[in-house]
């Protein structure tokens, strides 16, 4: 039993016709995007439903459906919310830049040679970074032209996280590190690297046992969450590379699951799971605070906090749905509710 504020579903998003793999809020919280195995990205607009003396109520309605040649596995909003980056998982090496106001496709890029595994904007003038299994990281200018190509390691890059100050990229790599120079990989370990965006210098953050599948940076850029295929999530200190906390209880052995920080001062760690549940932990104590059961059969693939709220996050699942969760005050809530 736990006391205080916990989470309940405020709306289920049902428009996709297959597994939903990724979901992202706009920075101002006015919309969110979802990407699916059904080859579509959907923009959901937040609209005022009811004005209540204590709390406003909203509906999330599908505003735009963006068709793709393959399943959509990565999404990223520009900070001014004018551009949505997407990548198609079954179309290796291609990702699309879409203007969300009209759904107009500005450009399709094919500079990567294998599947794109990460897309993030890194400056307020819409410079962005992409990463792929081809071992390359590309920094693009605001017009979508290649600015810098980084090929720092002999690692197949499976995910990236970018600091809120836009100065640091954390990369997850499959396999061992390079055979020479400063960074050495250990057999059986996977690698986290730090890349300074300004200097382009690369350094080792940590080598961890098990398959590393996703990373998420804290708001203060002091910590990174790492999901791995050993049924746990690690919290790493970005200065030392040491593990600060371990969050257990979820099931993760085969699929890519993206977790997030949430709440005021990043007080929660939230993740989906292969058992169809959403898990909420206290970030500092690693205590399991709540297990949310509202998704159907299959993996809950991604959770994301609303950056404009202290009490809202979204999740998406193999059951074809997205869900918006909001904090509710309860005297007692059972784990498993």
C-alpha cells in the first residue's frame, strides 16, 4: 500500500490498427505523436473538454495521420513544435522530416546504411542528430543537410539520449569497443559512450553486462536511465559512470522498451514491460510504487512524461493503443491497481 498521489488512465487513444511502438509529447504539451507497426504516425491534439473549478479536463483527438513506407519506430519533436522527425524501422536507413501543421513531407534522408535507432533535436534552431546500426551518428543542420558525421566506435548504435543543455549525447552500443585508441570494450559487455557535441570528443561512460536497449537523460543532465534485457533498469551517474540505483519488477528480455523520468524534480521512474504492465518506482529509493494494468496483451513499448506537466505521462503498447495517465489523489492505492 502507498499513500498519496498515484496514476490512473484519463484517456485511451485508439486509432492505430497494429502495435504502437513509440509515443512523444510536444514540448508545450499541446499535442502528442504516436508511431506504429501499421506504418503510420498520428498527431493527437489536446482539446478542452470540461472546465472544472478544481481541474480542467481534456480530450486527445487524432488531428493528422502521416503515412510511412514502413513501421514507425522513432519520433522527435523540434523545440518550437513545427517539425516532427520520424524513422521507419522496416525501411533501413531512411527517416522523414514532417511539418506537422500541414503534414507536408519536407525531405526523406537515406544517408544511414542500416536501421535508424535514434532521432533527437539538439538545439533550439532545429539542428538534430540521428544514430543507426551502421555505427554512425549524423548531426544535421536545420535544413536537413549533413553537418557532421561521427564514426567514433566499432559499435552498432542501438539508442541515444541527449542532454537538455544540448551539449552531450549518450550512445548505447552493441558488442565490444574498438580494438585500439583510448576506449577498450570487454567481451560480453555492451558500451555507453559520452560524445561532446561541441568538441566531438568521445569518451567511455560505462560497460555493462546484458543487452542495453534504451537510454533516457534526466532533466538536470546528471543521470541516465538504461533499460537492459536483464529484467531491470539502471540509473547511472553521468560524471562517474557508476550505477546509482537499480529498478526491478518489470519483465524485459527480448524487446526494446523506453522508460522515462517523471514528476516534480524527476521523482519517479516509469517503464513499460513485456507483461503488458506499466511500473512506477520512486527514483531515490527504487521502491515500486504502483503497477498499472490497463493495457492489454503484449509489451508496453514506451512511456513518456509530458514536459509541460508535473502529473501526466503517456504509454503505448502492442495492444494497438496509447494511454494518457494523470495523477490522482488517493488515500491508499494497492500495487497492482
